[in-house]
C-alpha cells in the first residue's frame, strides 16, 4: 500500500492500493482511533451503493462503527441544493452528532455533496472519502473542494473542507465503463503535462493499466503538493485547471453531454495550441500533447465555434475584470499561469 500525506492545515493520509475496500474500516481506524464506536453514514449513489455499499459497511462494522447508508440518484443532477437539504434533514433524524462521521463512497458528485454536507452539518463534522472512479481518485477526493451546482452554473456554491482520510482501491476502476475510465485518464495525464514529463510518458504508454497504484499515487502526490502550497485556491492551485477554462465552456455548451474528462482533454489540446500560437511552447510540444491525447482515445474535435466558446468563457469563475488566467504549457512538465486579457484571448481564438 502507498500512503501519501496531504499537508493541509490538518494533514491527512491517502491510502492507495488494490483490494483495499474490504479493509477500509481497519485501515481508517489505525490512524483515526476515534472512529471506532462512532456512528457513520455511508453516502453513495444508485450505481455504486449496490456494488460496494455492503463491503464498505461490513468493514466499518468490523472496525466497531455503527453504520447506516444513504443512497442518492446517480448523476450530476443530484448535486443540488434541495438534495443537500434532504440529506442534512436525514442526518438530524439519525441524531448524528458532531463527533460522528460521513463517508463519501462514489465519484465526484457523491464526494462533493457529502463533503459540503459534512462542512455545514452542525457547523462541521468529519468525513472520509472512498473514491470509486479514477477521476475522483486523482482529483476531487483530495484537496477539500466541496460543492453543489446552482441553476446558473456548476459548483457555484461550496466550501473548503478537507476529509480526515481518503482510501483509494484501484481494483474498482476495472468495473468502470471505458468512457468513464477515460475521464480519469484525462485528469491523470494533466498532472504529467503540468509538472512531470516521466509521468506523462508512463500514462501514454499504458501505465494506468499495468501500474495503476503507482500512477494514481504520483498524481495524488502532485495534487497534494500543490494543495499544500495553496489550500484555498488563491494562486498556484490554479495550475490544476489546465484545460479547464476551455473544458468548462465545452461542458456547458454541450449541456453536460460531453463529460468532464473528455471536455478537459479537448481543453488541454486547445491550451497547447494557444501556447504555441503565443510562442510560449514549440510546435513539437503542442503536437506531442495532441498526439498523446488522441492515442489515449480522445476525440479532440471541438463541436463549438470559438465565438461561442469565448462568450461562455466570459462567465469563468476566476475572471478578474478583463483578465482570465489561462494555464498554458511552456513544455511538457512545465505549465504556468498566463493572465490573458479578453481582447488577447479573442484574437488568439480567432487565429
Ligand atoms: N480540481 C481542482 C482543484 O482541486 O483545485
């Protein structure tokens, strides 16, 4: 088992290995002795609960916890204000106290919703993350961003609330549909492009299949370092948004029919092309990124006009007056924050 420590204000471990789910309870309890004898609510969705709810519940019971479960419908639409309210009411009906725990068992939707509930229930209780998609393992389960969507956009209400521990069983990725696995591949290779050329090569050459635990650990280590430097997303953490400014616009224009990872893959390709046009990186670097994404299975055709993309990018959460921070590759393994004016961006997109 690999254990990465995330050095936020309150550091916490991330356990990564195959076959971990059935030992989840004792693995958590070794570092969190207070967990034993606590009430624990496992929150999962209608896809994941039938697959893994029981095995996780039993392992927590074996560790001494009183366990109950709460199922939400699978899908992004569950990340909403009214479902969050229902969950909080349910926790009060259970008389869950401040010293008890929530467990997020699932992908990003479950993790973000559970984390948000944990951060506001009784003004904050502990929670644990058990990501069951590659995407949530390498991204949303670590770093403490919680959210629900508003009618006006994705993740527009949320908090920073770090989990007490994260447990990532790499065996569960075997059951993911190909397209869902690919979502995670995009977020994984993102780390290679941001800061680790060797990781980029490993993922390109199938490392997520033959040494998944090691690769996932490397991605989490990089995210952990960035989060430790900028827990509340005021600077360096923006690097994690490589491909996301374009990607979010694509997701929104597609009404979320293009999934996050696929949109981010197109977005990383656009970021590379933008960097090449601005002569920040070489054409070879840009082509290497595009070729890698294509070889990994992504279609990089953006079905929307640059004009439409630009309009949506104006709503970017991180826009400051007429500046948007793009994350651009200067080389593979070396990305930087590049503040660009709206006029400049419009010009680059139209060339
Ligand atoms: N998903 C980007 C971040 O955690 O900051």
